[in-house]
């Protein structure tokens, strides 16, 4: 199974925010949509960063709520690891685990086409394991 298959199953919708937006606006978006990260894009729609709940907690915990009026660019992760859709589930799991992040924007030919979370990856891996297990049971029962 590939990242593209995960997106085809869950959908390609992805919320974005502009880099000049305030951290407060981003936090409101995260809370309103009950999501763990938002992709930061420029006017051309190119990925320039990602802001996660962890980024928010880290800066508020260190500097206090006064940072909520700062632009996202001062808090976001600017070096974003992206997927292109052809990666397999094991490959993306290794990437997320090794990098210690839970969200990966998916970019195809420079265009943002979706985002996957570790929850999406685990859900699809569990479903895959259940299908394999069912196939094995059916095989054993038929012999």
C-alpha cells in the first residue's frame, strides 16, 4: 500500500494557512477543525512550513501566551519533510518514526495534494494485517 492509496481512501482535503498569519489564528484553526497540524503555504500554494500542536506547546510553554500574536514563521517548522505519494506504508512509518513527527504533507509535481498522519498510516497498516490474517485463515480452513 502506498501513500497515494491512503489519500485516495481518506481524501485529499488539506487545510492550509499563510505564513504571515498569527499563531493565534493557527491555534484557532487547529482547535476548530480538531487537527494536529496545518500546512503553511505561500501565495503560490507552495509548502513553506508546517505547524503542529507540538510546535505550539513548545513555544507557549517556553515563552508564554504572549507569543500568540507572533507570525507563524517564528514558530513553524520550515524544513518540511514531504511525501510524493509513491512511498509505501513501511517507508513512511520509518520516516515518521525516525524524524519524530506525526504529519507529512503529500506533494505531487510541486503541488500540495494532501496530508497524512501517523494515525492514517497505522489505520491502513492494521487493515492490511487483518486482510492478510483473514486470507491465511481461509487458506488453512480450505486445506
